[in-house]
C-alpha cells in the first residue's frame, strides 16, 4: 500500500529556468569591423592610388589653364570627377561580396548584406568627399575661383551617391562589379558629352550648369538633385536585396527581363528630359522670341533619329522638322531651296495650314510666314511670297493674343516696306504699336517708323507715334524712346522745349537708376558689363542734349 501511494504522489513543480543571455553586442561589432578591415586591406593599393592619382591629374590640368577655367567649370569638375571616382571605389569595395555562393553567404558574413552596403558606401563616400573638399578649397583659395565651396561639395555629394548607387546596383544584379562600373561610366559619359541636353534635370553637373546659365533651362537643378537623392536610396535598397540572394543562372528569360528593364529606364530618362524641355520652352517663348523654333530644334537635336518628338506630339515633331531616317526628302521645283529646307517648309505648311486649331498653329504660321517672306523673291507676283504674307496676316487676325502676334506684325510691316506698299506698312505699324504696347517688336517698329516720319517732315505724326511708345515701352527701352522723343520735340519745326526738357530729364533719371542697380550687383558678367557701358553712353548723350537745350 505504501509503495503504491508513493508511486501515485504528484511530482514537485520545478522552478523556471533563467532566461538565456543574449550575446554581447561588443564582440559582434568588433567582428564586423575586423571583417570589413580585412576585406578593404585585401583589395590592394589601387583602391587608394586610382582616386588620388585621378584627382591630382585633373587638378594639374586645371592649374595649367587657370585663366580659362571659370567658376561654373570648376564646380562641374567637382561634380563629374567625384561621381566617377565614387563609382570606382564603391564597386571595388564590394567586389568580394559579389562572388559568394549560398553556403559562403551564411557562414562568412557577420551581418546582412544591407549593412555591408551601407558601411562600404559610407567608407567610400568619406574618402572621396575628403579628396573633393581638398580640391574645392584649392581651386577656391589658391586658384581664386569664386564659388560657394559648401554648395559645390553638397551638389557633388549628391552626384557621387547616385552614380555609386547605380554602379553597385548593376553589379549586385549581374554579380559583376566591372559591369556595374561600366554602366555607371556610360551614364557619366552621356552626362559629360551631352552636358545635360538629354535630361536637364537628372544630370550630374546640374549646379555647375546653373551657374553657367542662371536664367537658362538648368534652373531646376535643385529639383534634379532631390530626385537623384531619392533615386540613390531606391537603388541602394534594390542592391541590398539583390546582393543578399544567391546568384541566379543566366537564361533567355532573365536576359529578356533585364533588357526590358534597361530599355524602360532609358525611355523614362529620355522621356522626362524631353517633357521638361518642352514645358520650359513653352513657358519662355516670349523671351525666346524669333529664336523659339531654332531653340526647340537645338534642344531636341541631341536625340537624333530617336522618335522622342513624335511621341510627345506629332504636330510638334512637324513644327521642329523632325525627320525619320527612312523619310524621302522632297525637291524644290524652282530649285531655290535645298531638299532639307524644302522639307522644313512642307512640314510647317502641314502645321500652320492643316488645321485652324492646335497648340502649334500660331507658332507655325509665324515661322512659315517669316521663312517664305525672307527666302523667296520679294515681289507680290511670287506665290510663295504671297503665301507668306497671308500666313502673317492670318496669325494677326486669328491669333491676336498669341505671343507671336507682335513679331508677326513686325515682319508683315517689313515685308510691305520691301515691296513698296507704304500705306499697308504704315497701317501695320500703327496697329502693332496700338495692339501690342510694351513689346520689343512694337518698340523696334515704332522707333524706325518715327524716324522715317521725321525724315519725311511729318513731325506731328512722329510725335503721335513716339509719345505712346515712350510711355508703354519696357523699362530697358524707355530711356532710348525718351531720347528720341526729346530730339523730336526740340526740333525747330516742332518747338516744344518744355516737353523736350521733361523727356530728357526722365531719360537721365532712368539711366541713373539703371546704373545704380547694376553697380549694386557687385561682380558682373559680360551681359551686365555691356549693359553698363551702353547705359552710361546713353546717359552721356542725354546730358549733352539737355545741357545744350537749357542754354
């Protein structure tokens, strides 16, 4: 009985086991540092020789032509050189990691591949950034190039991060650091050769080009740098995921998929650049003026025969004269124009006369009218010349609010003068001054018309033209208009000295104000120097006339 009771007695509860201690973070961290140090030390001396040697060679070349190097070129060198060196160092540091198989990945790496990518990129970035900082300080302090060192280094760091991320990502997917570096080098070469013409936003030397053309197409360089930062983060994430996986076998499916991804990236790159250039051109057509079509042609010439313009808009492609490789050029029956020029005229006729509505109709009417009027026999009997006049008249009649209406009226008046139709020319100029006040076209045509009226001793009509012209002219044109008005009012045939003195005094005040603003800007470029010289000469003329009149 006792034995049975002992066997049926419940077991005593055991105390809970103490929690297992986590391994200390210190040994793992030092192991991680030793791992990276051994990898970097085993890569050989080229990891230091190539960046330092390339930096020194470029610096020696800049020193040899110090007088030719401008501030924007110095900044562009920092952005370009730093990006290429960073791509080389980044792919070199990760070269051993691309060659592991699945078992080696598990047994040898102390941390994830993502941490390795971050640490190696931080090491590469710190070293290359130090070289670029020394180079920037030398160019700024010793060579005397006036640019913001902090802004230049920050812009160069963004370019360095993007190009290195691109090289590392391609290398991680292909398990070939050499291929990754060549992919980054191809992007770098496109940026250097085309200087951002393919995509003015997503370019490496955006800050330098913005310094070169402060009012040009590269004004969105800050947006471009922000996009490059986002692209760098995305590429590093993709590289970490691809590098952590075992290398796959290359087959037809993988080749097709990789090729499709590359083509998609290229199309997005070219497409975004084309869209940005088109939008920028449309927003600045008033400033481009007569150069609008030639600017569009120059901006899209870098794409060659790639059908970028037709994909944006078929009418825009005809407007700029895009020609596919298989297009047969027409021949001019009269033999006056070349085959290429005849093709351009043919395309403009489709844009301007093929439809009464459309975004490029007014642009096409102006360009076609200007081309036909200037390149054919300037006689009313010539049908092409007559067609040019009709295009300009249609532009001013059907599109009075267009940016090209004022320039169309100016061309139309000039054409009438050339064929001897003085009545139509004078009526066109009066219409231009009345309907388009403040435009450069109205100022030029009205000024020449007033001078012609004065030579014909039609003083009252000349005063009637110059008066409104001086009131409505742009600030840069008002002093000259007031000077001409003062000369006319001080003429013995007019005899209005009080109004002449007032016109001269106002012109002198405007010239003085312009000179004060230009001098206050400090360092001036070539355009500002020319404007300063011209304004000073104009003020001297005004003072001379005013002094002579007050005597």
